[in-house]
């Protein structure tokens, strides 16, 4: 059996719950500690997930000598400082998307990880899931011919509490960094992360963050992606990929467990089902552990270069809107 990797988690919110469940599912992962801003929250989380150590500060968790890697599950605005804290304490890091608030922050922490020879990866779970990998292989195998168009969206109706993190500009709230990154990821998987032209529009809410985004990405040879993200309306949350020989429909495109291929020549539809082993978070965690055991500083699935390209794209989109967070 592979060497057990000891994990810590910073943050005790919804997504931390998901990762804790996945880590407890993996036989070669040991969820050893959790850190929160208050000891009470950490102890409650630790009890829920049978975690032996609970810390009332992130600094205490980062200093724990028994921890190999820390998963960061805090709001976007805190990622930069949290990643630096963990790296400076000699810990490998799996950092939840969006990786940082802007490219400059991302470049700094990636450089720090390289200097300290520590593994660092963005936890953009879609890229690690079996259905997404099979989808990319289907496209590369030419099953639907030359792909020239993509439509993807992720939209949901948000609780309108103005203090909620997605409506709070001080926490880098808004649709783009939280949900818009998923249709952008789908476009990146299909066409790459460097479009030739970007045309966007956003509807800003009363708190000053983007609540509804339309993003059009244009690539060489007339290929383009039409993307929508919103936190003020429900959507189908489906992606459609169009090629010269067929098309692919991806339900729940941010966490796909299946996709359907339709080929034009025979009008045949085939659905491929690849359900999660646990909840979908297990794949990025397993990838991180494999990389650590192999002495890698980054993952081939989510390399630093891809993270930086997407951060640059997110920056350029916000530039078009004139959106800056108060702390930038």
C-alpha cells in the first residue's frame, strides 16, 4: 500500500466538508488536523469528521510537524495569505479555486513553492474527474471531428443575504471567481487557456460584485466559446460541444458524471457514465498525494502554467468590467 499522507484542512465551511468526506474515503489519506479562526468551530468540525487535532488558528495548524499537506478551503480573498503561511511552514498545499484573486498573487505563491521545493496545486476538481478526462479523450480521438463551438453555463439562485461571501466584495465575491471559472475551465479543456480575443459583459449587483456574466472567447480558425455564469438566476448548467462530425452534451458541466455523444453520420447517441467513487473531490486529493510521493512540485493535470493562464484570463475579464476588489 502507498505511504499514508497526513492532511490538514484550513477552513470549516461547506467545501471543507466535501474534502473531509473525500479524504476519509481514501485509504492512503489520513485527515489529521483542522484549523479554524475559532477553536469552537474547529472542534465541532473535528468531531463531525473524526479528526484527532483541532486548532483555533491557521498558524497553529501550519506549524503542526506531523502534517504533510494542507487543503485550503477559505474564501478567495484569503487564499494568497493562507498559501504563503502553509508554504513558509514547509507544508505542501492543495488550494481551492479560484487559486488567488489575481495573477500577481498567483505568481508570488508559485514562486515561493518552487523556492521551497514544495508541491502546490489548484483544486479545480472538474479537471481531475473521470468523465472530464474521458470527454477530452473523446474529442482528441476525433469522434466528433473538428470542434469549433462550445456553449457552457453555470448559474444558480443565491441566498440574498448581503453578508454572504459571494455578495461581499471584501471577500472577492461575485459570479466570476466562484462559478464562472467552471465554464471557463470547460473552454480551457476543449480549446486551451489562451483565447485570441475576449468579449464580456457583466451585470453588477448592489454590493458591487458581478452577479451575471456573459463571456465570449474567440480562438484561431474561427473557434469560439460562449459562456454564462450567474448567482442571481437558475440555469441548465449544461455544456454543448459542437464539431464537424457530431456533438457532445455534458449535464452538470461543473461536476460531470456522464456525457452524451451524438454523431451526425448515423444520428446515433451514446451516453457514457462515469460516476464518482465518493463525491468527486477524491480525485484531486489522490493526484496531490501521488505527486508528493513522486517528488513533483506540480501536477501535469493542473500545472502552474494553466493556473496562471486562467488567472490572467480572469484578470482581463475583470479589466473589461472595471471591477477591482477593495483590497487590491
